C-alpha cells in the first residue's frame, strides 16, 4: 500500500523489523483490522511470520496476535467497516479488492511462524485459503503460468497412461486434477488448504467425475499419514508440481513417504522452483542488481525475490538428485521455462506476443538440453520408484 496521503489521515503505525508503517484500520472490541492492497507488500508477511503485531494507535500502544481473514462473508463484513470509517471515495482508492485482510486479536502474542512450526503451517494454510477463490484466474490469466501447466500436463497424460490410482501432492484449485480425473484416473488429492480442496471437489462434481476423487487436508510433510489409511505401495503414480514442495523447509519426510506409498516401478513427476534461474541470473546481472540475480540462493527466498509472497524454499537439480536417488531413478529432466521469463516477469514475454508460440517451442527444445535443463525458472523431473 502506498503511503497514506496526509498526516491527518486517521491511521495507526505498525512496528516492523524495517521500521514503522502507517496504515488505516478498523476497530472492534478486542480486535483491530488491517488491509493490504498488494500481495507484494512486505509488512503483512513480516507481521504474519512473526506472529506478533505491535501497533501505535492515537490513544496508545497495543499488541496482539495477527491472522488472515479468509472467509468471504467475514472479509466483506470487515471491508464494510473500512467503508463506513473512511467513506466510499477513500475506500475505493485504498481498500477495494484487497490482497489480504488481517485481524489482530489484542492481547499477549504467541510464537512466531518459524520454519516447520505449527504456526508456520497455520500461516501457509491461511495464505492459500485466502487465494483459493481467485487461484484459477492467477494461473489462466498469465501466459507463462499456462505454459508451465501445459508442459507438466503433457508429461502427466503420457507417463500416467495405464495407471489407475494417482497421488497428487498440493492440488491447488485442480488445474491438473480435473484433466486426469476426466481421463479416467482415480486421484487422491492432498493439499494444506481446506478451501482449495473444496474448490477441487466442486469442480469434480460439476464435471461428473467426483466419484473418482478423494481429498485429504494435509501438508506435504504429513504424507506418511496415508500409510495408515491407504497402505504401502497403494499408488500407481504420484505428482507434485509448482508449489507444495517449495513450501517445505525439510523434504526428507516427503521423499520417504512417497517411496513407501508408491509401488515399485511407479513414476513420480515433480516441478520445482529452481535455485538457479538463467533468465534472472542474466537479466538482473546486466541491470547490476545482484540481490535479485541471486535472490533464490538464500532459503527461504526473501519476499520480493519470491513471487509467491510466502516463505519459499528454492532447490537445485542436485538437491533433488541427492534427495530422491536412493529410492528413485531419474528418467527425464527439463527446464520450464529456460529462456522465456518467469511468470512474475510475463510483461517481457508479452512484448513478443505474435511470436510467443514459436519462442515457446524453442524454449521447450532448449530446456531439454544440458546445461540449460538445470537453469530454468522451474525444473520438471520424472522419477521411477526403484524395484
């Protein structure tokens, strides 16, 4: 959110690690509400990660525990408080279509969202709940995101032919779930977000394929729980693309659970946010912005260098080879994309609108050639469970 227009604007100040931030607010007994206009704003992430809000109000300082308001009805009610407080014109300028609505429950603050802690996973769940209703537009409205899905779906359709039971880790809104259900596969879709799972179920029922879908609300790290309900070796194939694995601070438990849940010879397809992205390394180096050129080298990837606006853990191809090779054999590796820009820099691709399909074809061919297959925005791997 840009700075508030005048010192007289009725606001509070949020204390963050980078200084204080002036913000408009609404208030109810025991609660303060804040609104973030942009998903790229850093103060909401700082607030939610630390799990503590320190606010300087006109009538004194208060502390409280922040959390996201994700229920659509509650969001609208809270936004109504802002509309009543600041008037329709100011509301339209500052608060219409916000990225986040944050509730601060006044009182003692809890533990922060340290990597791997219960608070961390609660934060992740709320962030993905928050974008579930708009997630399809985020994907389909960006030609690079569509390209990513087209590349992975092409492999999934071909490689999973003949497989009956599929395990999907991090299904999101079902961009890959639905096409595979429609091909006749049975899919157990796992996601940390209850609202994402509800979206997938609605889509499956509407497409008359709901009988082949099972959903489980689990973080990727908790896959081992499926051993109890489904049994070892119960899946014919598995996949996890563009998200869930990059939100896990420790992938060891995920790799072990996958190996146990897949039958010998079963394929596992994954697309992972890459630590070394050629487009960013070259482009930002030429602009003398080394912090962005090497922004993925530090985990978690700092907000601003990560398009996801949550903690994200970038990995190299070598990381995954060391992680999976004891129980899986690598069958295929490609970069997705390699010379086309990442999705958050799609404006560069839009400049070549008339030639995009041709560029995408060149990108696909180059992305399968060493060393470029290790230097994409994501790397797309197909593994086979060792016998």
